[in-house]
C-alpha cells in the first residue's frame, strides 16, 4: 500500500467510526425517548380514566344521596327509586356501570335495566 492509500485510509476509517458511533447513539436515544413517551402516555391515560371513574362514582352517589339518607335498609320503594336513578344516569359512550348490594347481589346495570342477577359474584 502506498503512502497516498494509507493517508486516505487514516482519514476515512475514523470518519466511518464516528458516523457509526453517532448513528448508534441517536438510535439508542430515539428508542429511549419513544419508550418514555409511551410510558408517560399510558400513565396519563390511566390517571384520566381513574379521575373519570371517581367523577362518575361521585355523580351517582350525589344522585341517590337524598333517597339513601332518608330510607332504611328494608325500604323496597327506596331501593326501586335508587335503582331507577342509577339506571337512568348517562355514563358516556363506553360507560357501563353496575351496583351490587353488600350480599353481592346485582341490583341494577346500565344497559340492562331488568338485568337483576341472583346472589353471587358475576
């Protein structure tokens, strides 16, 4: 190899190594940034859904609070009124709700107003 080829090789090899190093670093950094963005999006989406669920629960509780406060445990008319109120609430496009008694009896479901279930977990 003559001197001219050696000088060109000494100039090109470090350039190729530098380009490969920068490309590898940029690819690694972009992958980490994308993963971080996805995790942040998922965390924010979960927080938004939790907040929406809390808001809907508070809405339902405030809608039945008056009936609930003035009724006793065996007041069937109050239970029917609460069931009617909860069934009539609008929970949005993908909203589905259900309510259960302390004995795990499904008392009403949104979308199935007569979908009362028997005792047991559903």
